[in-house]
């Protein structure tokens, strides 16, 4: 027996469009979009923490590079 889906894709797409203020095309898989958005948020949070630990004034490309591997490991399937 197949599992029942909680929400149809059109409903998820409308929710994502309403909360992200970004256009989501008809062919976009909304779960991929949501996962990407969560990854970017986590990456920026980790880079911010790294920048504060190293006493930098802001987030730099170096601080993003240092935490990328850690963030990728969190989202690995």
C-alpha cells in the first residue's frame, strides 16, 4: 500500500512562494528548493559563528569555505 501524501505539490509550491518571496517555477521540485534554502541558511549560520570565533568583522569567503564541509555533511543523504 502506497503512503498517503500530506499535501499536493501545488499546495507546497504556494506555501513556498508565499513565505520566501521568490518565484518558484512550475517545474521546480519544491522539496529540492526547500532543502537548498535550509542548506544555505545553515551555511551562513555556521560561517557567522566561525567569523565571530576568529574575530573577523563579517562573513568572508574564507569563513564560508572553512564551514562548507561541515554543512554538507549535515545534509548528506
